[in-house]
């Protein structure tokens, strides 16, 4: 009987212990803050450290998500950051190198007609109205480069003779780039008139300069006409727009074979830069065509200082 009573007593104690643990578990689920306090008081230090590590692992996940939201940039902000880097890279360049480098890195061109890429800028700091034309950047551009037979182009009812390809591109724009450019010139009468172009853009730049001379009837000069990787575009051997320019530069480098194109046409001036011609280097003509920021322009920049 005594053994039976002891068995009953032990069973009651075990049942009470199970009930206690079950109640404690339910309390912990319902009141986590108290459980945390009790854990801090009762758990050994090495286990506390373990829990702290787990907390630190969770926090960076939240922070990373916040960071991703914070650094999400608009296209305009990304472009502003890109230009900050470009301007920093150009700080050590000479004026002529820098102008070409900024032209080359420009992306936000307007495109009209048969792939004529242009951009108009009003620089209030330097007091300049600038129009610039991009290089050959499509199959359409290259086709027009090769259509070099003579063709008449009407500019304000006056005929000039250029190549069929260049006439076709300029005419396709329906004078939109030129009229926008001229509108800004009229709005800023005391600003300099500046025209830049590269590759096929050099032809568009020179035709624009000729158009300006016709529109103004020669009463106002172009302050600067500068082209890089200059292509020949004139069939009229008895006229030169250089007489209407305060400064004119048509830069070519001997190993840029694109500037050799259309030998039966002419350019107004020829400003050589870079190394002498080399058969070996001419096989890398594209490299020399797109890196005009690397050439030495000092002799031309010295002349500019004197003038």
C-alpha cells in the first residue's frame, strides 16, 4: 500500500511539472518582452552572446533594403553623376582636347531626318551659342559617307555643291537644327556663334556654317568653326567659308583614313595633328578616328592666344 501511495505521489508531481512547463511556454508566446528579460537574467553569458550575434545578422538585411531604396536614381541623376566624372577626367586636358572629349561623350542628341544627330547649347558663362554634330553612328551614316558624287543643295534659295550623301542628310532635317540654332543666336545677340562637328558631323557643321553665312548675308561672322576627323564636302573650288569665320579648325590625323575620303572634294583648311602616317598604324584607323582628345594641339592653341 505504501508503494502504491508513493507511486501516486510521484505521478502527481510529474503531472504538475508538465503542466508548469506548458503554462510557462504559453506565457512566453503571449508576452515576449518578459521572456526576453527572464532570458537575460537566467541564460549564461555565452548564450547571450549567441543571441546578440543573431540580432546583428538580422539588422543588416533591413539596412540593405533601405540602402537599395535610398540609392535608386532617376536617369537624370545618373546622367548628372556620369557628367561629373567626365568633367573630372577632362580637367587635365587642353582646351581643344577637352572640347572634343565632351563632344564625344555627349549622349543626349536630338535626331531628325536621315539620322542627323545634333545638340544646341547656350553657355551663359562663356557667352556662347553652340551647335554640335555627332559622328557616324549607324549604317545609314556610312552609306551617306560613300555617296560622294556631286549634288546641289539649296540653302535659303541659294545652291551650294556638296556630295549627294551629305546633301541628302542635311535636307532631310528640313532646316530644323539650323532654325533652332539661329533662333538662339537672335535671342542672344551678344553671344559668340560656335559650330562643332565630328566625322560625318564635320560635314553637317560646315554646311551649317555656309547656311549661316547665306542667312545673314555675310553681315555676321562665325566666331568658331571646329571639326575633328574632318571629311571633305565641297565641290565649289572658288569659295571658302573661312573668310566668314573668326576661327576655323578642321582637324585631321594622317592615320585616320576616314579623313582621306572623297579626294575629289576639298576642305577649307587642313589642321594636322598626331603622328606621321604609318602603314601599321593605318590598320587601326578607327582608334585614331575616335581618340582626338589624345593629340597635341599646342601650336594651334598658341595661335589662338596670340589672336
